[in-house]
């Protein structure tokens, strides 16, 4: 099962890299796509690639913006849920703290 999860993760990562380059190339030109790949490889800066995936899914495939965002930024939903949970935990701790 771990092997299957690894294969799915690697396939999604490779597809995201390819679609990100194609999306940036489609919207801004292939020199900017080359710059995004260089930033991804040398600086480990993945945001331009994710934006390229969003642009490709939204503009080329014609997806609705929320579907394209969910495809391009899958961990944002997890991060929002974790932030919401941490905020609730802090608020609950503040409310239940004994007054001194």
C-alpha cells in the first residue's frame, strides 16, 4: 500500500511540474516557464509551478476557478483546517483558563 501511495504521489508531482511549466508558458511565455523551473530546482521555490498548474487548469482546460485551485493547491485545504483547529484550541484554552 505504501508503494502505491508513493507511485500516486510521484505521478501527481510530475504531472504538476509539467502542467505548471505549460501553464506559465501559455500565459507568460516559455522564458518565464524556464525561470520558474530554475527557481524550482535551484531555490526549491514551488509557488510559480503551482500557479502555472492553476492557470493551465483554469484557462486551457476550462475548469471553474475553485476546481482549478483545488487541483493546483491541494494542501491549502489541509492548512486551512489546521489553522482553524489551532485557532479554536487557543480560543477554548483562553475561555476555560481560570481567572486569577
